């Protein structure tokens, strides 16, 4: 009796041609494991508690001292900090100078955001401590709300991460965050 030759339908299985759901999930698993074990860079996201923050009656804006924050949420990310910069208070270079880090740019997996039930929004504060000596704070400038772009996919299959851009904030804006520490 002759054995029947099995037929492999390459078009239906997309074998060797395109990304499959299983290979996509495996790539995500490898990448997230890398961030937690080999890379181990973490940020804390401080979201404003709009229910407890005191805002101006007319404009609805809140002064830094009147803002209240939800407990911080820890995220595993891939960080890039731009070159430091020196800025001056006042209109001229004769003013008081202030040194600070450059902008903070980091990538975070969409799966992690979904698991932790968080959406990063413009205006959220990001806490990061590169040296282990000092917490630095950044305000989200671009929350990358639209992730449908080829450079945020694996092989053009579907989006898997977003890139957040945050700018340094002055220390006098963040002293009230100490009440949310401890997570």
C-alpha cells in the first residue's frame, strides 16, 4: 500500500513568507523577557488624580502644588535619554543657568500597558532613576496615541509597542510626589 503524500498549503499557513500569530506572540514574549531580565530599565508613571486635584474655577487648570496623583505604575521599557542641555532663567545668557538631562524617549510594549490597565497620556509624569542616586521627572509631551505605523510592527504584521517622548520638569514641580511613593 502506498502512503499518501501530505500536502502543505503554503498560502493558507503563510509558512516562511509572512508572520503568523504564533511567531508574532513568540517575538513579543522574547522581547518582553529581554526587557525584564537583560535590560531591566523601569520607569514609574504618575497619572494625575483629576477627582482629588484642585483646579481653577474659570480655566480648569491646576497648579502643581494642588495636583494629586494616583499610585505610580511600574513599566519595563527601553530608554533613550538625549544629550544634556543647559537652560537659563530669564531672557539672556546672563541669567541663572540650569543644567538638566535631555528629553526622555522610551518604548513600551502594548501588551504591558493592557495588562496593567494604563494608558499614558500627555501631561503624565514619568519617574526614572538612571544612576540609582536621584529620581528624575519628565512630563509626557507625545504619548504616541496612534500606533498603526510600519516601524511599530514586527514584519508589518501588527503594532506591538509605542514610543513615548517626555521632557524634563523642574524639581519644584514634583515635591508633592513623595506622598505617592512606596510601590
